[in-house]
C-alpha cells in the first residue's frame, strides 16, 4: 500500500491580505514559515518519508522545504498540483467576491464544467489531479510520499478517495483545510484509500493566526 501525507501550504502573504490567491505566486508569510517548520518536525517525528512532491507555486515549495531537509530529500515540483485558477477573481478581496459574485460562485462550485472568466472549472482541476495521482501511485508503490499542495487540490484528491460528499465534508471543519494541516491517506488501490488523518492541526497548537487562511 502507498501512503500519501497531504499538507496544505502554510499561511501565504495572499492569505494574510484576504485575497483570492488561485495561481498567483504568493510566498509564505512569517507565520507560514513557522507553520512549515512545525510541520516538518511533526512529520519527521511520526513518519518515514521516501519522496517529497510539491505544487510548483512558492507557498507550497517553501512549506515542503523543512520536511524535505529533515529527510535529506529533494522536493519534486509538479505543476499538476497547483491550486485551481480562479481567473479574473485572482488577487481580489475574497469577501467582496463572495458578496458581489455569489451567483457565479455558486455555479462554479456546483457545475463541474463552469469556470470564472480566464479560470479553470473543477472538472479541469480533477483531470490534472487524477493525472498526478495516477503517476505518483504508479511510481511510488508501497512507499510513503509527502505531497505539499493547496486546499482545492487536496480536496480533489480526497474526493477521488471518498466519493460520498456528505461523508467527506463531515471529516473537515467547514469542508475545508486550514493552512499547514495534515491529511494522511493509505491507498489500497488507485481509487480507494483509508483516511488516517484529515485536516489535522494538532502540531500547530503553539502557533496562532488572526486571519482565515482558507482562501483559494
């Protein structure tokens, strides 16, 4: 069986500003770097990692660095792990988008073929995440792999393994993943996994944030 340790990136400067990040290449904030270090320590103390993958966006690469360093590994960047592109909404205040584009937002979240102008649909996101999963599960059979990515990409991986939406949302507070949270899946095949941890934040108890980091 192959075990995937999925980590959402630490708080980014975009999260700190409260904007819709999407694929804008925001780096980590000071808190984000601290979260990355704590996550690296937690993984080192509890797991043995064979390979480290990360979205090629800075906030994911920077979050992966302490874990990769702890195991003497190189981080493998992969563009398929990027957050969903939200097109013209990227860089805009998230609360404003939720208020002024509510109808479009609802359609985007419920219609897998719909995309905001210049952005991706969730169907398109699913295609590239499935491509990544198929590749990684084939190349890392019976190994433990750390994957540093984004809320949208981790949620899409979880959706493949736990197709029941109600069960999936019940596993994570508000159906989302906090910055630097850890999710552990043990794959019994390509399309089914046992979930050992989902959205775990216990390793971050010493740190505090005054912002909501759940902006894509």
